[in-house]
C-alpha cells in the first residue's frame, strides 16, 4: 500500500485501518490524522457472486434465467440489510421485441442526504454477434454484466456486516443495457417516446422515473466489464466531460492503493453506457470504470462473444476495483 505514516496498526478481522491527512515533522501546522475503518473487500466472495450469475444461465430478458437472477439479486441485497426497491417495466427493443425489464435499487443509510450511487447492468446481451460463429447464440456474460454486479453484491455484503460509511450508498442494478443494435443490422422502427437510444434501456427508464421522488446523488460510479485478467481502465471521455473531479478522485485512490497497473491515468474517448443517461437525463454526475485495451480500444476480444465466460475472470482485477470503490466510499465525509 502506498500510504506513509500509519500511526496505528491493529489487526482487526474484516477491517483495515488507514490514516489519511499525512503528518510531517516539519514544524508546519499539523492536522490530526483521520482514521477510517474500511471493511476489506473479499475478491473470493466477489468471484463467487460472478460464478453464481453465470450458473443462472445468460440473463437475457424474457427468459427463466433472467427472472431467477432478478429474484436472487433482490433477496441477496435484502439479506445484506439494504432497503430494496424494484422497478418493473416493459420496453421495446430495436428489433421490435417487447421485453419485461427490472431495475433493482438497494439503499444503505436511507436518510443520509449526501449519497454515492454505484451501478452496473445485470442483463446479458441476447446474441454473441461479435463471435466468429454461432452469432445468434447467447453467452455467459461473465465480464459483460456479471463482473460489475459481483463487485456490487460483495460491497452490499460488507455494508450489511460492518460499520457503514458516513455517506448514504445506493446500489443500482440496471436491466436492459445490452440489447442494442447489431453492427450489421440497424433498427427499422422509430425509438419509443422517452428514449434516446436502443442501448441502456434500464438506466434511461430510471433516469426518468427515479425510485424516490427528487432523488439525487453527490456522484455516481458505473462498473462495466471490470473483471477480466489484466484489465486496464483508462479515463473515459463522457466521465471526464461530466464528472472530472470524480475521475480524479477514483484514479488517485487507486494509485494510493498501488493499483496503477489497472487504473491508467490516460484520457480516451467516450462511449455509450448507462452513465450517459444518468448524466444527461438523470442530472447526476457519473463516471464509468470500463475495460479499455491499450492500442485497440474499449473492451477486449471476448466482447459480445462466447469467450466472455468465467475463464477470463480474475479475482485480482475484481479485488483491485472493489477495494478502490470501498476506499472511495468510506473516505467520503
Ligand atoms: Zn455488452
């Protein structure tokens, strides 16, 4: 860990003690050290939650796996002590299918005014259209969907067990993110009223129908494809446009924790993901932590193909992202 001046070292199960506000013996005014107890993120547990989602089968809307996974998420979040709200709604996809979708929102410290929003999409794309064969087959979505949700479920488990942070925390599992147009086939129908794109249907719905009247958050962090081996996260364009200070906060926290191999301080272009609609329609500054391959671009070769299965998932990557998020949230005052 890249932290100097640890004043106190105690071994407490489940907690690590971190001191901030570094003191230097230079005769300057000294600030008292701030000690924050942060439950340690368990990467094995996060991996377990990813594996469990894959076992449900592809979480494609209108399938049994999708229904079962949704029920499991709501139950697990409640079991972890969260106040849970579900939003059921119907939507039309680009290929003119009517799908039943469900956003799941879990809140901690519901009365706290200052709130941090953490989100990921939980649905799986219905077809592996970037695969070299079987382009119409569904796929596991171990990284595209399950990795971000796995990290959020582990954070929820920890929030349910230990001391809560000073701020309120809302976890949102968005549905219907990944049923967007194929590169080779565009929509022949007009966008339904209230929608600005075929991707991210759940976040667009939520941004216009928030789970709580006048809900807002201090900022939001979206996770998408955050679990593959040796993944790297570059500073994404839409995040930099809407929430540059949040980008700075997250990347410098990761750097303090020694995760510079994962969180690369290089700016890249923007992408369409749930954060676009939370920013534009929902008016909450939100960043996206999303896999970017240096020299290639966003995501990896597993993207929207059957390669997106458990074999590409790394506990180390899940741990780096989860630990960074826990630090960001717990250092918030
Ligand atoms: Zn996707």
